[in-house]
């Protein structure tokens, strides 16, 4: 049985969404955000104190994009990954990892310096600069989506899950009104997927059942 350690709408939403796309059985263990500060016992499971942590028998993974690649390659029978022999393989890997490295990382700085630091340590200019940095990188999506509904291989893949989470985080941070029309339509398509809706419901119900706040992590205020 796969176990996913998760905070509401944190990076761990990527593997949660993909698990729902794959229809795999899993156990969802909810944590308050940030777990390294609010759930110190979790450090025994993951010394970094971060989510996701995915446990699959003896295998343990903590990087959300890598988990998506692992799950898609191992469990999707070619439906959600792209074969090495496929001409779209390089584009698939590029989008899969761009979702985290290029599109999510700058938003974590916005999150920190606009929301999670104490008021005297907040840096509005940093938050503004990295919001603009993120939005500028979305231009790559405009090009990719100009003639197709998904990012690569002419179909939905784990790469769309990775990039889709970055758009989800941007929505929580109030950046969605600045999406281009192509990106907005793409994000709307992703949100309409039944597995995406099931993942939202799964995290909400698990948070209620396990006594964790149902407020998405980016919207939590420490002060």
C-alpha cells in the first residue's frame, strides 16, 4: 500500500492528484503546514520535515516531480508517462521538472516573504519581483498551448500534473487574474478533470477526519 504524507494544497498535491488519475489505492496522512514546525514528530519519518513523503514498501521519496515521474512510469502502463523511444520524451521530462524548478520555486519566495515571515521580516519587493518572474515564465506555456490542449505528446500526462500544481499555487496566491487566455483555458481544463476533483475532496475529507485545518497552506497566516 502506498502512503502519502500531505499538507492541504502543498506540493504533495501533485502525487495525490496523480494517484487519483491512476486509480491506485493509497493511505493519506495529513499534516499541518509547515510540518517541520507544527508536527515535529514527522521529522522521524522525513528529517527534512517537508511534504510530500511517499512511501511505497521500502521505497521513500520526497520530491514531488520525481514522485510523479515514478508513479507514472511504474503504474500508468504508458497512459500518463511518455516512453523513452517517443519523440516527445524530452519535452515530457522538461515540462515535468519545469513545473517545480521554474514555476513553483519563485512562488515559494512569494509565499515566504509576503505571508509566512513575521510582519517585520516581510519583503514586499521580493514578493513582487518573484511574482513577475513566475508570470514571465508562463510565456512558455502560451507557446506550447497555442495549438494543443496539453503540454506534450498530444495528451494529458504527468507533466500536466506538475505544471498544473504550479497554476494551483498561483491561484491561491492571487496571481490567476494575470494568466493569459491560453493559460487560463488550460487551467480550467485541468480543474475539470474528475481525478483533480477527487484529489480535492480526498484532502478535504482526510483533513477533517484527522483534525487538520482544511485551509490551503498558502492561505494560512501565522500572525
